[in-house]
């Protein structure tokens, strides 16, 4: 099964975004995922990793929950 980690910037107030992504992933892929964990960070980070491989980084892409879910879905075993 697959482990997803969402690292988000606490000082930036990105918790709501992280929770939105977590909810979307658990709703659409929950039975196929081991875990969707939230990890606190700083310095503007918002990043999503699937089994240690980055699939989304706010520094590179525009935030879009549906696009993140699609990227994760492609990597779910």
C-alpha cells in the first residue's frame, strides 16, 4: 500500500490547504492508502510526497487539489 505525506508551512497558515488535500485523498483513494500524514514545516513549504517521491511542490506548481489527487492516483499501487 501507499503512504502519502503532506508537509505544510505552519507560520503561513497552510493547515487548511493540507487538510483539504488530505480529505480529498482519503475520500477518493482511502481504501488504497496506508496513511495520509500531515507534517509541519516552515519557510513557505507545501509539498506532497508519495512513498518518499515528491509529486507536488508549491514552489514548482500552482495549488490545485484535483491535480494533486490525480498525481497521487497515478502512483498508487
